[in-house]
């Protein structure tokens, strides 16, 4: 697929990488990108290498089946419906037995008519780099993030908290499943970064900013992956970088 795709008056340059890391033999992450339709997805499977990979792959397949809609709201609702179907199928597979739960996180970016919607469940993340600053659009569904939100532990303590990887929301884990979302306006010069926790477990937000600000999507994605691997690559690593360019503007990509 051509990494450059036009949508409305904007042009999207996409690069996507997924890697098993240096410790795990199997990759349970799945990614899906379609700049023409304005949909990008990262999913991080849980439940053992076979089932975890199945869960994340089902999410990628579901994203592939979401058709372009008349509005961003309809687009997002169509995505929610498809993920809801995956959730039901995974729950049926586990037959209500907690020890057999097979699930996956998901972080998705949808764009339509100059606007975006980020949807997520779990600790895969969606970032927006704009004007030399980085903002985490998603909010981790983890036990440790809940403790930080309640003021029980500090953000510094969270980095070494023993249960920091416990997920509180995932596709395939509960019947009453909901995707959280954030919306906004897409601007020329924006850079969106979607990633699994295999990246953020090794790479800080300010480093994501430094490696995505002013670089091509291909350069940024490779540098982020290489940094995570250089620091141990303890988990599967997935990263999707989406650069936004106004089709009427002239853009200079540094380095």
C-alpha cells in the first residue's frame, strides 16, 4: 500500500511496524492501516501466543470491514459495532471461565472531513504531536493508572509498581464492554503515534516527541522501534506513525 494517502483536503503519510521483541518468541500484536479510508489500528493480544494473536488479528480484521461513513460519528459507531462483535465472539470462546479469557487491547485512530476520533481499550496508546508538544489522547485502562488517578501513588511510583501491567479493560474480557474515545480537529503538521505497551515500556513520551517531530513517518517508526529494542525489547512492539500534510502546502521533512 502506498504510504501516502489523501483524505478530504489532507494527505496522510503512514508507516507501521510490528516486532516480537527480543524476549518473546511470538508476536501477539496486530496492526491495520488504511489511509484512504482514514483508519489506523494497533491491537495487543493477551491469552497465550496462539490465542492472543487470534484476538488481536480479529480486531485488525474487524477494522478492515468498517466502511467509510457519511460522518465521523457514524464512522466511529461502525467501528464500535465491529469491535463489539469481536468482544462477543471472544467471550463465547472463553465460555465464561476467567482462566480461559482471551482478549486484546486496541487503540484506533479514525479521520473524516478534517476531524479525528481516537478510540481505545487497555494500555495501547494514541498520541498527538502538534506544535512541538506531545499529548496522550488515550488514557490507560490499567490498575496502576487508576491508582495514579485516585492520588494513591505518584506517576513516578507507577513506573516501578509491581502490578503496572494489569489491564482493567480489554476486548474479550467483559460483557459490558465500551471503547473510550477522544475527538478533535486534524491540522496540517500533526503527527499521530499509535503503539502497544511494548514501545512505551521502554520509550518515554518526550522521546516519542523527539523522534516524531519533523521526521518522515518511516524514519520515526524505525527510530522508535530501534530504541525499544536497544533497551531490551521485553515485549512485542508495535508502532504506527501518521503524518498529516495539507495538500496545498509545501512541507520540508528534516533529517
